[in-house]
């Protein structure tokens, strides 16, 4: 009789746990839609989504956030960061990381370089890409160009205007960035 009672209680407990998983909002790392992925997959409160771009199965989101006062008590600035996601609204979204905001900054512009590398279970690289991005502060900078160390020439990239600020964003191995005036004069050059 005691053995039957223990088995019945165990089965009820297992059934209760199974029902809890199906009825609760517990997640196994995937989010139902892109909005939820941004809301729950980015560890900081997102002030503004500046730019989103997909390349090779990775969706890169450039966003702004305020640094946590507990972690950064002297930070009185809005941070710019990127997050990496895989998936779709049909199959669910998964956050793959990112979220750093180490950068170089001066009065002209900022530069952030974020490297994203992800492997499968066998140790093969699934994704290997760099993102160079930042904010343009100097109003005289009207063009932004990037290039890699091995490349001979610069390539112009779009300046993204968002909520009264100007940003640039490039997926690739372009760690050298320069800002140009209307006449093509180099106002600032960063990286490399």
C-alpha cells in the first residue's frame, strides 16, 4: 500500500511539472517573435533600435542603452551596442550574444568593433563576422568610409539617421573607419 502511494504521488508530481512547463512562460532559449527576442534576449534595457541587418543567417541589431549605475557609477552617457540573433518568427529566435560597448571616442566620432564567432557541437565555426559601427558627432562629417587592413581603397557606407543622431554600421572585416567632409577632406580616421 505504501509503495502504491509513493508511485501515485510521483506520477502526480511528474504530471504537475509537465503541465507547469506547458502552461508557464518558461523558455528554453528560444523566443516566439523578434520583438520578444529583443525584449528578453538583450540583457540591458533597450532605449532605441537604431539599425537591424541580416547576413548569412545572423540578424545583427544595433541599439542604445543606458549603462547600469551599479556597474558603471560614472557613466553619464548612452551606450551603443550590437546583439546577434538567429531564427525567424516561424521557427523562433535565439540570442547569440554580443552586448559589449568597448569603444574609442573623440569629438568627431566613435568606433566600436564587435567580433562574433559561434561554433556547432563538433567545433566547426558556424558564424564568423565582424561588425564595425559607431556614432558620428561632428556635423562637418558628411561621409563615412571603411576598409580592412589588406584592402587598398576605402568604401563609403551609409550614414544612418535615427532620433536626431547619426550612426554608421558595417558587417565585415573593416576595422579602419574615416569621416570625410563635403569636399572629401579626412576629418577623422580611427582603427588601424
